[in-house]
C-alpha cells in the first residue's frame, strides 16, 4: 500500500519538499542584465531526481527570483510529463478556491495552475480524455475544462492525443 505522499503528484509538493527532491544548479548565463549577470551565478536549473524532469530560469538578476521561477516551471513540466497511476483520488483541495458556481477561475500564471493542471490531466488520462466525465466529477462544465486546457496548449494537445486513441473527436 502506498503512503499518502507517494500518491501525490510531484507538482503537489510544497516548495521546500519539492526542492529537497531536486539537484539545484547555479549557473552563469549571457544576456541582458549588465555586468552583474556575467559575474554572478544567478541562473538556476532544477533537476527533479525521482523523474529526471528539469527546469531553468535565468531572466532575473536575483538568484532567489530565478529559483522561484524555476520551481514554477518545474511544477508545470511535472504537470505535463508525469501521470499518477489510476486511483480513487478526490479532487485537489485547490479546486475549492478556483471553482465558483460551476466555473473555473484560474489564471495560467497563478501558483495553483500547475497543481490543478496536473490533477486535471491525471483525471483525463484515467478517463481516456472524456472531458464530460471529468467535468461532472469536478462540478463544472466540459467547456470550462477545455477552456482551462487551452491556457496550456501542450496540455490540450496531449488530451487530444488520448482522445484520438479512444476514437473521440478532437477538442478545439
């Protein structure tokens, strides 16, 4: 039997726990930012050791800001690349903050976006891309689910691939 933490998608982990599972590389990068950028290791690359998924940020002059951005990018990549095994999971608690009267209110830059995208993609994967079934279980409409997927085109493409193998029509 798996522990509760093993059942979690890695994007669900808080920043401290996620970073504890990563190799953190501090790098120098060329580009805008003046002399400071070329002399100090402000770029950050994170490699999530259990999965091999990596993300990098180097556009800020502050190492701390780049690390925060790299964590967000890592969460998004984990959401896109890692699927949990099928299980009897209840919706992630963050849905309660973003589902209002059947409508999903979530900006693609919000810190909860990667977490909810991972949860949604897991559910859609288990259901063979059946948007209506997943929407019903979440308490929203299929058009709301598709609108959320459109905020990350790679996710929409992935779901369409699953739908295609199940003989379902392409989502636009």
